[in-house]
C-alpha cells in the first residue's frame, strides 16, 4: 500500500456549550468536556491545530449579540486547555443553522475534519445519540470533510482502530487514513470484511451440497486474503484482519465489543446508489448499537450540496 494520506491537521470542534453559557462561571457540559479532552489528545499526537466553535441559533439578533462575548469567553477556556498542552487553538462563534454553519466554516477556512459529540442523554447506542440530534446526522450526510463523532467511553490513548472494508476505492481511503492515524498514535489497526456468497445457489444443487459449499467458501476466503494483501500492501503484517460471514451491520458492533475497539474509521455515500456504504441504509445499521467513536469520510470527488 503506497499512500500520501495524512491525519487531519486542522480540526473544527463543534461545542454545544451549556444553556446557561451567559453565566461567566458556567462550566462545559460533560459531553463538551470529554470532546475537548479527546481532540486535545489527538492534536498533541498528530500535530494538529484546533478551532473550538459554537453556533448561535434560534434566538433574536439582540440575544445572539449579547451571547457572543460570553460564548467567546467560554470557548477561550477550551483554547487555554489546548495551549497548556502546546497546541495552537482558536475560537469561532457562528450564527445560523448549526450543521450548515459548521460545514461552511470548514470549507471557508480549510478545516479537514469536523469533530462533534452528540449531546443527547438517554440510550447509549451511537445511533440513538446521532439521530436524536440533527446536527450530527446532517453533518454525516452533507459534510465533504471527515466527521468525527466522539463518544464519552472513548479510551485515551487510542489502542485499537477498526476499518470495515469492501475493497472499493473508499476502503483504500479509509485504510490509508487509519494507517496514518496508527502511525501517529501507536494504535493497532484492524480490518473487517463480511463476504457474500452468490455461488451458494449453485453449490446447494451439487450431489454433496455441504462439501461443495465448504469448498466454495474456502475459495472465497482465499480470494479475500489476496484482496487484503493488495489493499494493505507492505503494511499487511501490522494489520489484524477478520473475515465474518454475518452481515456487516451485525458483525461490526460485535467485533467492536469483542476487541474493545476505540475508533471505527468508515466510508459513507450520502443517500445515493453508488457503491460502498450507503448512508441511510447500511451505514445507519452499522452505527446502530455501536459503542465506539467513529470517523466517517466521503469518497474522493464527492460534492457537498452545501457551498
């Protein structure tokens, strides 16, 4: 595998801030504080700079003007936490619809990742946290740069990174990104593929159907091993690989739990018929019950509807 991939270096970090942010003594919510801690840890290992942002929404212009200074001061606390670790950090107070303004800010300021933490209490699954909050959901569907969905349970330092692959161009991108992240953090990269067996129909008609299916499945697994060799290239020895005959949206959460995965790096295509993981179908099923954090990327050349 030869690649010029690198880890994101200019992160835009969306913070919800407490509803009482106008109180100068207000502290960050638990979710915000955990997100800040995680992106600072990442930046210290990847040599990244951070911009902590909050979007003022749903209030009159007069109220937003009054809150702007208070929000800037609150974001300044996050900046101070970062600078204490030797990390370059900035603040941005935006106005409008949260997900749209975060995307526009990323595009206009050359950010190469947006990090958010779904700020929803209640069910523990990543799907529940994501899709109770429209900001994260719409970022996943509309954002051209990678989106980091943080989780409170993420271990630091990162120890294991999982990449579901289908050997498409998107898989090459996610593997390259995970490899670069593993280089920066020392984490173990792991790849998962869930094969399909269209030849089962023919094998079942054989005189010895069981033997025919076993032989056919073994042949498929050999081809998958060869595909792993091609995908991972000279990095194959450092990667752990798994082949699981279950559907990907069942196998991946199980592997996350069994292997204590900290981060899943996956591709998505936003509600189209293109090959790969289809946001709204397979990808949403994958995210269901997923306890790990996720980095979600779009294919090269994907155009956001937000410009």
